[in-house]
C-alpha cells in the first residue's frame, strides 16, 4: 500500500518556505506521494442562495495546484504529485490537458490527476463558468474523455456539448496516459469513477464508510466490464494522536484492498510547519 500526505495549506499561511520544508521532509521520511487540495477562490458563506455547504471560506488560503506541484517537481525527486481534487468543470479542458502534460513531463512522470465536480457555485461564477455548475457532473465526464484524447493523439477532432476542436492538439504529448482518479461524496461520483476512472480518493469518511463505498464501486466496475482493469483506492485519514487507533484504521484499509492511504494533519491544533512535520513523522511509523 502506498502512503502519502496532504499538504496542510490552510494552516500555513501561504508560506513558500513551509511548502519546501514540508515536501522535502515527506520525501525524506519515505512517503510515496503528496496530495494538494484545490480552490481558486474562497467565498463568504453568509447570505447565499443557494447556500454554500462546503468547509472552506474566504479566510482559508489555497495555493494553485499546478503551479505548486510544478515547484515541487523541481525540489523533489521521488514523490508522486497528486491533485486531490482539481475542480475540473470550472476549468478549460484543453488548457488543463496542456498544463498536466507539461507537469508530467517536467516531473518525470510523477503526476496523478485527481478530479472532482465541486460545490462552490460562487467560484464557478467568478471563473466565468456559471453555465456549467448545474451540469458539472456530465461536463466532467466529457472532459475526462477529451483529456485522454488530447494526451494520446497529436491531432484531435472532437465535438460534444461543451467542446469543439477542429484538427488541433497539444505538443509535446505526455509519454503515457496520465492516471485520472475521481473524488466526491455522492453516488453519481462513485458511479462515474466506476465507469471511467483509474481510481477513487475518499476524504472526510471513516474507514468503515470508505470500505463500504469501495465495495459498491467494485460492483459497478464489474457491471461495466472493468473488473480486471487496474484501479486504485485512496483513503485520506485525519491524524490522530492515539497511535493504536490510527494503526487499526490503516490496517483495516489495507485489509479491505486499499491501494493508497494518506494522512491530513489540518484541524488537529497544529500551528507551525515543524509541528505538522513532527505529526507526519509520527504517522509514518504506523505504516511501515
């Protein structure tokens, strides 16, 4: 089972020194990957109709994932670089294809693209994509199909609801089909992953709940004729200061067939990058 960390960006105040120190510490500790959450804009929640239900507000700092991972590609050598997850439907698909292809090139094929459909309609509006929010799940499916085309062929012709490409492409092409994992909290997201994803990232769920959904996704993958195709499952676990409890969670996930596990140290009362590094040092011993 591969073991990773989530960069605790909302608690480190946009400090570039913290980004460097944390990522290099994670690599030195033997972690396999670093995962980065995504929001372009934070928004005030009060007085919204419809309400914003997600956990982040205008007070939470976020680094732009592709820029940050490109920086990390230059200061690390082994860490897999993961978006967990990019809000794909609020972005231009061809531009994402180009950005991720170059990130994979410059990192030595260390990218895993995690994508999701998002919850912050204010962000869609501000990014000039308001028309896509209500149909963001369907758009995400079309985007995934187009990303794979753009990564495979030097010249692409493609038409769907939102996209028109007439004999054009991105060069240089990536040297492989970059893995696309999905994330989300709803059955449509789980079914979408079963139909077309390379894996699924669970966040904000207990291990038992993640195992239950994993079994459902396995069933839907079998129905889609994809049971024999490679597919990964990642569970993001919150850091606990009780080692025995955390070790039991990790072992439960491993026994259920989880391929990846990560630890997130946000929300644990840690205030400095050194405290976050100490936490992932402690947590790493549980997973060796």
